[in-house]
């Protein structure tokens, strides 16, 4: 068995065109592209639309929001909308539907860890932060568009059915509501990236959404924990949505709840980026 | 060209990879050999920037992997045949990889054709057999038409036809001037494909040599003798100071002497020989000898289990193990 002598002479030319470096005699006919975020975005777009879990979670989400919304709209009459926006029927579906977006958010990243795809992904894109950025952006846009469509659709149908009862503006509730549930999904994505485990991350997110909605009932029994319980009641996810849809129009439209979610999501994203660069895959 | 310098990976107390230094050169197939748990996969993951080294450095044509702007056209890697989302079709799996590196869509069809998966391009990857998964993984590695290819145990679990295909593929890739780096725990497999060998055990470098040199240095050559006058022959050889090993089936083995010398000696004493043949121990045996001290998961003979390791036929004062005594401080631990 003969061993061919490797060509060890180094490239002397100052040109950075390493493609023709004599040390590596093979030259590919494929044009060289410097990769950037745009490539990662198209790649993540292909990924998110080519798996069935996306279709399932978004399909169930639409079914819940639009289905329950239309049911509520059909069982209300025009007088019910005197003080509330026409999008309010979508609220009931969103309470359940947000779980779908949380699930999808988690799966977008944790399914890659579960299947081992993440090693292939990071081999193709060693700039890990770019991959996470692309995932966050693509998921946010998809979730926002789908939920804004669902809420807006319910609002349109409802105003068509019960039109004329009020002239309240409901456009803002579409954007705020869509933003809130999409951010919950983004938070789920960041948590999924940190925990790397689908079931664990979904459970953690459900806890985050449900526990503050249930726990206050118990906290209220103790005098010392009453303030904590009141804060939880005010800021838990279902109540935030209720505020956004002006279910009780006493306080503001859920602005402070949205700010809190933005803060929590930003912190989780920061944590996800920090861990992403440090850990082995 | 891949340069690995002082690469070290520690998991808690355990040194998975210990001060590994070697280079993988273009135009040849470099075999990366070691027993199970020797640190081959960990080393490959560190080369690809997936695992962070505790110490040391890997450079791909002088650059760190995560500094590569177009990684897929630089290195194509197959680490694990199942490192893909099972719910995605073969085509979409390759497409999202291609898009992440700005590789044109047409190239996806080309590599699917190369590995022979065009017919199942629209099928979900989870329905694929191990061999098909391996082919899809290789298609992903070839996607960027890279100058460096890295395969981790590519023939594991494949049928003979698949093994044959991968062997030829690796050889043709190297013949095109590419750097091919392939790991295996099977010496026999390496003997058929690799031109150069990097052998590790317990995370340490045991050998970095050409295949031909490895065979020459590590395989035990001996002379096998059969004679009807066995006792007389033993006596003659003993008096000549030649150490003889008797093995169970009535043949004698002599180390370190040419068959000519033994034949002449026998002729002087008019001893009839039925066989006098030079023998070479198998490469597998040479590899086992080299890594014997560093095999992580021994089947111990002193355990009361029925499964004792197969006895080595040449277990006698053969050629001393080359290089430093790498097993020494392992024993201390």
C-alpha cells in the first residue's frame, strides 16, 4: 500500500482566495457564499414549515380561537358589545390556544435536541447565536401573523353579526392580543433552548402560565401573602389577556402585563444566548 | 488540512481526550482508530466546534471552525446517521442545510442522486433504514462539495453492499484531492480504506503513522513449523538458542528468525519438515496489541462471568509495545 506524499507547500500568495490554495488541491465548482442571517432565516423557514408539528399546533390554535370565538359570537347579542371590543369572543379561545403556541415555541428548538438534528444544524452554522436569532424571528413572525389573523377574523365576523351596537375600536386588541400570545411562544422557545427537553420545557411553561392563575386562591388565605397573591392575580397570563381584551374595563388595557412579559422574555432570551455559546451540543 | 494541537477534553474527573496532537492531510484517507470509548467521537465533535475543548486547539486550514464563513463548503461531516428530524423529508432536510449556507437548491437534487436516494426524496427520514439514514447523512456531508470530509464510524450497521459503497466513495473523494478523515474501531476496515492512521486509546495518541509503516511495525511476523520429528527439532532449536512456542495443534512457532535459517538448521540435523512458512499476525491482532492497555471496557478474566475474552494466540514475549508506556499511569489510577 503506497502512501501518496501530501502536498505540504503553503500558499505564498497574499490573496485570501483560499479556494485555490495549493495545499488543498480540490476545488469545488459551487460558488462560495459568505453566510449571513438571511441564510439562517430561509433555512429556519424551511424547517418550521416542513414538520407536521407546526401544522398541528397552529391548526389546533386556529380551530380553538376561531371555533370557540364563533360559538361565543353566535350566543351573544348586539347589546353585549356596548362596552367591549368585538374581538372579545377570541379571548376564550386564546386562553386554551396559547398552549398551542407555547408547545410550538418549545418544539422549534427542543425537537432539534431531541432528534440530534442540532448537531447537524450547528455543524452547518457554527455561529450558534445566528441560528437562535433566526429561530426567534421566524417563530415570532409566524405566531404573530397566525394569532393576529385568528383574532382579527373573529373580530370581523363578530362585528358583522352584531354591528352597530358600539363604535369601539378593536384594532388595538388584535395587535396586543397577538403580541401577548406570540411573546409567550417566544418565551417558550427561549426556555426550550435552555432546557433542551421538550416535555420539561412545555411543563415549565405551563407552570409559568397556570400556577400564577391558581396559586392566589391559596395565598389569599394567609394575611402575610395577600399582596403576593394580589400581584399574581393581576399579572398572570390569563388575566393579562382578559385585560387586553378589556373584559373588565376598569384598569388599563393590559399594558403593564405586556411590559412584564416583554421583560421576562428578554431575560429568558439573554439566558438562552449565554448558555448556547457555552454548552456542548 | 486539519491541525489538532494539544486537544484536551475533561468530563469531571475523566479525561476523555488527553493532549491530542496530529494533522490530517489532504489527498489521502486518514483513519482515526481506537477502541470504543477512546475519545474518537469527542475529538470529532471538538473539531467541528460542537464541544468546547478544555484545552488545546483545532484549526481547519488555519482557521477555527466557528470562524468559517461557509462551513459546509469547507467541511462535510457525518457524525451520526440519525442526527436529523425524523418528521422531515429527505429533500427538506437537505434543503434547510443547503439554505443555511447559501448552497443552490439544485445541489440538493445532485447529492440525492449521488447517494441514490432520489426515489425516496419526499419520504420522511424516520421511515429510513440505517443504511438509508447513513446515505442521507453522507448526502448532507457532500452538500457543499467540501474539501474536507469527516465520517464517524460510517460503516457501522451497514450491509456489505453499503460498506462497499462507502469504501469506494471515501477512496474516490480522497483521489479528487480532498481531505478524508474517517473513524472506526475496526482495524480490518481501516486496512482497506486508510492510507494514514491515527490511533488513540484512553484519549491519548498511540500512533500517527502511515498504514504501511503501521503494518510493518505492529504486526508480529513469525515462522510456523510442522515436523514429524518434533522432539528432535525442539531439542535442536533449543540448543541453537531459538525460542520456540508450541501451540495446541502440534505446530511450532518461532519469533524473530528467518525461515531460511531454521530450514538450514533442520537440514544440518536431517530433520524432516512438513511445513516451514513465514506468517504475519493479522492487523486486528496488531491493533489489539497496541491498544490492549487502553481498552476502557475490559471483559475481565477474573470475574466469575462465563464470557471470558478470547485468548490471544500470540500472547508471549512478542515485540515490545512501541512508544512510551502509555498504560502506566492509567494503571495507577
